[in-house]
């Protein structure tokens, strides 16, 4: 209502006090994410998101601190493409539906299999994010050996939900593969939250 101060909560309604950014990100703790967005600035965050492949966010003045908690609509393709920047150590590649077309004789008609990329994030920052998102020990409070863990394989994973539980998604990636999964109601109605 009018005049109320925005007050984010964590998914489990618990406040944990001081927590490392590694554990906050790995465990999807909302309050540190909101504080980081506040400190970084919405305009700069949107500028970076767009450079990484998020095409659906508009003018920064349309968003508040809930942006980091799903307060802006993005497509699954954009999300997978943006996480691909982490997978490729900071290099952005345009999503490509068709890699190559050949005629019956094997002559190339179209070849997009060697796309040119653009460095949009420093390699060091991408590697730090990869290290956090592939850290099963940091995710452990959510459940040891969860379905997000892949034994003997380093896989980075991030989950998220949007405001009012309208969308839930999981993005997983390795250096050569990005997979995005979305769940929600086609009419954009809220899903039931199970705790």
C-alpha cells in the first residue's frame, strides 16, 4: 500500500544475518541480492544484462529493487543466452537456431557454426560466478546431494522465481552446453507456493 517501505524477504521467510555472497547466491537468499542491486545501481545492472543478451528489459526507470527478484519479464531464451556468457568465460554469442545448411551434394548454403563472439564480461568475473554456481557445498543448506548436483561433473546451476510465483526457472551450464527450464501457468496466473 501507499507509504510502505519495500522490505524483501527470503524464500523461507527466515533472516540469516551476515552471509557471504557465495552462499547467498548459491542458496538464492534474496536480501543480499537486493542489497547488491542497490549498491551496483539499476541502470548499470540493466546495461550489463543487455550486453549479456537480455533483450526484454526496457528503461531502467521502470524498475525498482524487485528487479533482482524477478520484477522484470525476460524470456527463457534470453536467460539461457545470458548464462552462456558465464559458460564461455565472458564471451557473448548471439543465439543461433540453425548452425548449418547444406544442399544434397554437401555444399554449404549457410554456415553459422563458427560464430564471432564479443567479450562483455571479464574472464575473471565469469570464472568467479562459475565457481560459485558450481559449488555444491555452498548449496548444501538447500539439501545435500540435491537434484542440482552432478557427481564427478562440474555443472553450474541457478534457480529463480519471479514476483508472486508466476514463473520458476532453472538454468544449468557447462563450458559447452546451456540448458534452461521454465515452469509456470500459460495465463500468467500465480502458482501455488509449496514450502
